[in-house]
């Protein structure tokens, strides 16, 4: 890969062809970028899905970079029924929404282990420095913040929602013994299990699965079955011959 990138950068190779996965990793300027086909395989859904507009824009961003070229071309080849879909997305500015809520428990645990957060109130203040907080204030309905949540103006409703998110994440972590959460005082303390998960980047869902399934006596088959259920391996697909 390094050799091919070097040849392309030195213009000894005029055309670079790569898979969808590699296209996201290649960060090279080009005069023209062509996306041939707009469907990629999603392992979680076990089917082909349309490539997202943000991915399209990211790949197109390699064409005609100001410091390298004054002209750039982005070409997308798709089926006729998807043409209007991509045209509308490319000609309108699409806001980037945060996905941080899905990983809030893991990130909260990491902050607790680092010691930068020790209570619900501190965690709420930490959350206010994230892009999630910015988007929740701009577009509260997108994140499920209803007008009846909290009292007062939009800012207080967003703050109330943040408090609920942190409380739920702390409760979920406490349930599987990654932290100890005192709901009366609001203090949260990491446990050895939480520290281990943070140190080795083990996902919250994986710890939950292990806690529910692990027993003192597991045979080899049951142990491998348990490991295979971990979220870290959900993108791994085994071939029939394996």
C-alpha cells in the first residue's frame, strides 16, 4: 500500500483503483475521484446499504485540493433510481449529527477511570464540552428532547436531558458492576472491572454479555461461544469452509 501511494503521489501511477474500505483510508490529492457503485456491505445488517452522503463528500474532498490543484472533479456512478437521492443530498447542506449517545456509557467510564469525572454534576459539565451538546441545543427534537422535558427555556431543557443521559449511563454501568453509583449523593466510582474495560477498550455491551454468561466452569466450546458474542467481533464474518 505504501509503495502504491508513493507512486501515485509522484505521478508515476496515473490511476489508483481501490475498494470502498481502502478508499476511506487513502488520503491522497487527485484531479478526479470516481465512486463506481453506491452500495457497500454492512455486516451488522448482513446486507448491502447505500453509501452515506458524508462518506461521498469525504471521498470527493480528495479531488482538486487548493494546495495541489485549482480544478477538481467528483463523479458518482449509481443506479437510475438512486440518482435523484444523491443529487438532492449533494446540492443541499446536510447537518452532521452526533452519535455520541450510543457510546456514552463507554466514554463516561473512561472519564471516571481517568479521574476527570467523579459525580453526575461533573459528568454533565463534561458533556457540555462535546459536539453532542451543541447539536442538542441546535436541534433538540432530533435527539428526543420534547418541549415538556424540564421547565424554562431551551437551554434548561437540554441541561435536564443531559442529566438524564448521565444518570442512565451511570445506572447501566453500576448494574454490571463497572462502577459504583450512589444515587443519593450523585458520586460515581470506577471498579476494577471498569478500569480493565477502559484499559483494554472493551465495550460496555461486551462486559454485560460476559457478566450474564460467565460461570465458574466453562468448557472450551462454551468459552469460545462467549467470546464470539462480544461486540468487538460483530463485524467478523466466518466463511462456510471455516
